[in-house]
């Protein structure tokens, strides 16, 4: 029924009329007088949005009656933002992300195993929808070490890397991993997440091929942090493009700006060429210009200063905002190997080059936010407001509708093949889920910074999830938890 209403809604939008069925009773919620922007249909005009039972059921040029009304005069009413790359499914993480307009929070790069381990911190409810891919790293740890590491962090501690990150797998172990990856997809994994750069020396060509074969057979995406070479070296990208083409697996390259660096245009040209040959490959960028990871990450055991073209003084100890020296670097790496750092190496021009690519998705790659007294990076609190304020409004790199597509429609379309719920997200249409962000296009801007990462943005006033207002005038509505876990359908078993 929702699909029929969506088609009817698009038809009526095209002719400027009222969408949805005649109003028989007040709507649960009406968002009135807002500039409604739907990137898919092209709608961009003042409308009234009627919501019932968690779905949009009317979009009208004339006023609607609702049990609850939200006046959006002078503001944009947009699809809620979809973050496909986050590592902060915590109470604090959800709180800071929803204030930045996020309505769906996904960890697809790292993932979880079992996938339902993602969201353990939400046992009492959450304002956000959430989900995860199948974590190759966790499957690998289970097979290589016999160790359960369901997610990157549990409680208040980051996972500590073990033998799974350095030891090559035997053919029998690769076969065992294959079975577990299939199991994870059967249990609702949203594709397969591969932290390849963190285990470059461990994952053989045979193991990587197996991952792509599983994904190709199931028609689910692989999300990969490619093996990193010296700045601009495309070898890691070429490796996964070849496997995607050979197996037919959809492929998303994580944070292309942070991997390709100055060679972003060349990397995007390689992706374009593969897509022209029939592959299905996309990528993402961040809107903040530093990388965030643990101080014991594998890349820091290589010639990281040459790889990133930085020094110790370009690295911050995330928990305090302290800029490091060689002495403090060595101290923290020895004493707190799971501690997080922000390494500042990305240039503004690289991000702008990435955003010029028509299909680019924007995401956060936020590190775990666990306690307000233990700092994280600012990506969770400011990524989307920074993108809309700085790159869309100030830099004028694209129209507002196109900018919104990068954080709503494009990620939703990418995920539709693995989870049908996404066909109802990323849109403001009759039949779509009522996940919405309301903001002032002229005011939206991030305020979170490195060293002060939890400050909410300005200009974003309301967020609606599942038809319920979870942010009201820039303040979280405590105790309102409409967020739902999103699971995949398991793909198409052909192997």
C-alpha cells in the first residue's frame, strides 16, 4: 500500500496539487509552511506535510489539521540525514548525531558480528534508526583467535587488535570465515564491512576474493577501507575494483579523500571507468579534514609520516585535544594502545574535488563518543551541518537540493537492494517514512571543533523520526525513542 501511495504522490506533486488521500481525521503531526525539498521528485516549494502512523500521508499546498503542529515557516523540511559510516552507537553518540539531523545511523565500514551487537548500547531505546554490515574483522577474530569481538567497542573500551590483524589465514580458515559471513547476512547484515587497511599484511588475495564472491552471490555491497600505499597510490583501489567487476559485488570505497589524498580525481576516474564497464561502485567523503583512528592502528606501524606527509605535531590525542610530540606519541602508544587520535592531513581541495563527483555520498566516520569528559572527534556533532553550511551555502559547490541528495537520497538508494526499508527513506513523499530534518538554510552551520567536539550545530531546529518529534527547537526530547533496528533481507543465496 505504501508503494501505491508513493506513486500517487509523485504524480500529484508533478501537477502541483495535494498529495495523499482526503483528510478524514486530524493527522498525528502536521509540519506547516515549510520549504519542502524532495531531491528525488524535484519538489522545492512551500507545502504542508501530514503524518500518520509514522508515514507521510499528505503533502499539500493548503493547510492541514493535525493533533500536533510544527510551524516550519522560513525553514527547509528535508529528508532526515542518513549516516552510512559511523562508529558511535552509544547514548552520547546518538544524542550528538540526532542534533545534526541524523535519523538513520549505520556502521557499514566496520560492521558487527553478530550484526545485532550493533546497538547493544540502545537497549533502553534510541531516537535514531540503526544497523550494521557483517564485520569481517570480527569474523576473522573468531576464526583466527577464537575470540568474540562483536563490535569495535564494548562498554567504554575500544577493541584491542590481536593476531587476526596480522596473521594470514589458511584455506580451511578462509572456508570457515565464508560460512560465518553467510550467517551474518542471513541474520540481517547490511552487506560486508572490510577494514582491509588495518590488516593489510594478514588478508591474502584468496581471502579477499572469497569476501567479494560471497557478496556477489548475495548481491549485497562490500564496504571497504582499501589498503593504503604512499599518498595517491591507487593500487589498493585497483585491487578491489577488479574483484567487484569479476564477482558482480556492489562496492563502496570508504572515505576516498582520506585514502586517495591529492589523487582524488584520478581515483574517481578509475571508478567511473569501472562503472562504464558495468560495475556498481560508489564512494563517500567526510566534511571534516582530519582522520580519526586508534594510535595502534596498523598504518602507524608503517612509515606513517611519509604515507600521510605529516609529523607528530600534526596529531592530536583525541581524549584531551592535546597536540603530540614524539615523546608523548610513544608514551600513549605504549600505555594506551586503544586510545584515539586525530591526524590532520586532508586538504580542503581534496574534499572539494570529491564533492564535484555527481554521486558522492557524505558521511561522518565519527569515532566512539562515550563520555562528555572523554573527547571524540567533532564529526558526529557537525558533519552534516558543516556540509550544508560551508560547502553548499558558502562555497556554492552545488544546489541545496543536490546537497541534500548526497546525505539522504543517494545513501538510501545505495542501500535499497539489501534492505527494502530504504526505499521509504531519504525522500519527502507520500508513502515515505516520516524521518525528517527541519533547518534554516541561511543559518545552518557546525560549531563543533577538534578539542570541543560535542557542541551542537546552529540553524537545525527539529528532527522527526518515525513521525515523532525527537528534537524540538534544537533540544532533544528526552525519553522519546522511536528508533528502529534495520536489518537486511539476507541477499539472494546463489552459492
